[in-house]
C-alpha cells in the first residue's frame, strides 16, 4: 500500500493537468493569503517600525560574520528543532507535525508533476515518504490537540472546543486524515468510498489553503523573521525585554545585573 502513488491511480479519472493546476492554484492561495494577512494585521509595518526604534537603542554594532552566525542559529535552533518551545513534549509534537507536513507537501508535488500516471511509475521512496509524512502530521497534531494544548492540559477545557485560532491545525489534521483514508480506500477497490473520501480530502485541503488569511498558516513564514530579530536585539543590546527569571533570581542577592546583560 505505502509504495503505491495514489495520484497516479487518480489519473484514470482526473487528468494530470487538472491535478497540477489545482496545486498551482493552492500555492497562489497561500502566497496571496499571506500577503493579505500581513497587510490586514500590518505585520510588515510593525516589524519595520520596531526595527527602526530598536536600532536607535543599540549599544553595539553587529558585524557581518556575527549576523550570519545569528541567522544560522535561528535556522537551526528555532527553525529546524523548534527550540522556542520550552516544553519538551510540545517541541516534539511540533517537530513531528512540521517535518511531516514538509514531507507530505513536497512528495505530493513531486508525484503529481513528475509521476502523474501509472505509465510514469514513481520511485517507491516517494509514496512511502508521502504516507510517513501524513502519519507524522497526524501523530504530532493529534497528540498536541488532545493532550498538550494549554487550554486542555492546564485549564481543563474540552479537547473538542474550537476557536478561530484552531482553524489551521484542525484543517491540517482533517486534510491529512482524509488523505490517508482515501489512499487506503483506493487499495480496497471500493469506488464509492474512494470517491467519497477523495471529495472530503479535496474539500478539506482547499479549505486549509484558502483560509490562510484567517488562520495561523502564515505564521510559519514570519515567525523565523521574528526569532531572528529577537536574537539581533539580544546581541546588539537594543532589547527591552526583562532578564530571564532564573538569571534574575541568581543575581538578586548581588542587588544589580551586569552592565552588559
């Protein structure tokens, strides 16, 4: 099952050009939705004004080498390993979901554009990674949704309580879940169930990408920029954030913080 390209099987009913056009349209929806989100929330304006104000408070200049080092740290710590999460379980769940989503999306695009029909069989590693990616999204996402969310784990709210902030994770989980069920239904030869879950898969996936302006989807694009700016502020002395609690407590008996802290 996990070595079969589900999109190649789908080409018997939907021409590859239609599938390819659909993916291009979804990419445009994400790009357009992110721009709309930034304009509506004035994120770019905020970052620019904040950068200008903080630059005036900087106590030292950052060289090009140090800037590159900070960028690498941001990419590795905050991007690749989700180091911004102090809670280890939350970090693992986020990493599973993030890498699973990347594998799932990338292999989808490769199979649809590069191996769209049974006449062009895909290397078995591609559908295998597609299944693994979708399963990783479900594992990390459902773990977060039912056991790690603050309002569920700490506040005792029902895991089925939905608010607007949950739109992205809910649609992502629904989309990947229906993707897996649809792919499995294909292998059973039951055309009715295959078509039903295909429709649900396409509906939920379309909602996922079209809802970018109202969900947290776009956060994945400008969160790295915010993390990078935070590191720059700490390095050049322009940050107005208080000292970490553990450091403040350790130095409390001295009565003051170091001048360069």
